[in-house]
């Protein structure tokens, strides 16, 4: 095999691994509101990747966690020429930052931008009154593994990060806290805290994986050799 053929085959293999990682995250997402089992968690954490990094932030911080994930993916893929799929980037959404892990309907119906603002976490991203401002790409950007400045590689939406092989873990304890804070802000719409918590659990971002506790998941990921980056800085 000549060098060009070898590099082409290697790139195809890496791309396949990246796609498999994204698919596995989507497949394991608990759309019925169930918390993922430890075995399910391990299956998502152990997808093949040369590098593993976890990102966490106890507040939304204007979606900074997703920008850091994009930057690290690009740093390995383009800055160090490691290629696509070589970093498994995992977000653990905890604290009130867990609001980033629920879908547009929850943001709109329960005024989550106002809930966050009432807890000193002002959302500056446009469209937060209509939905989760960090969930969607502006358009379905075509995959581009060659140009670091291509819109696909500069986008920091949850949708695009999942396409690039990222995993999004969502803390169930924090979802209950979000329900409490939503009720305190007067936006629960007459639901009890338990009912609102259950509503949030059933309405995660597509591909989001519900875990029992963010702190536990951070530790478990570190046991799987993920390094920790605090995205709240």
C-alpha cells in the first residue's frame, strides 16, 4: 500500500470511529426519562479514541462548555494534525448548567433563560426565549475534515459536536434542582417539583444521556482515563 492509500484508509477508519461514537451516544440516550445504567455508561465512555477529555461547568456560562469542546477537537484534529475522531470529548452537565441539556420545548415553556438569570447566570445567546440556544446548528453544515475554518468545524452547537463524536451526560440530581429553581421563579406552570423533574427527564437534548449524578460521572470518566477541564473558568 502506498502512502496516499494508507492515509486515505486511515482517515476513513477514523471517520468511521467518530460516526460510531456519535451513533452510540444517540442510541443510549434515555428518551423515556430513565437513568442510564452503569453498563450503558461504560459502553458510551469506552468508544475508541486516542485522546479522552471531559468538560464540566455547574452553570450555563453562555454555552462556554461547548466552545471549549469545539476548540479541543480542533486542536487535536488540525493544530496537531491528529485527524478527525482522535479526541472523545465528553460534557458532564451539572448544577444549573444542566439547563443546557434539555430541549427547545422545555426552554420555551418554562422560561429557562429567565430561571438562569434569576440565579445570576444571564443568557446572552439570541433565541433563548424560544428554545435552547446552544442546541442547533444554524444549518446542517457538510462535514469537512480538511479545513479548520469550515463552518462545520467552527460550530459549537450540541448537534454538530455530537456529529463529531462528542458525548453529553446530564445529571439527574441537577435536573431536580433545576425543577426547584423553576418553581421558585414562578415558571412551573402549576406542576409539582416531582412532575416538572419528570418532564425535564423526558425532554433531554437529542443524544443526551441521563446519569444519576454529575459528580459520580466525572469520577467515573476519570477512571476511564478522561482528563478533566473545568469550563466554568
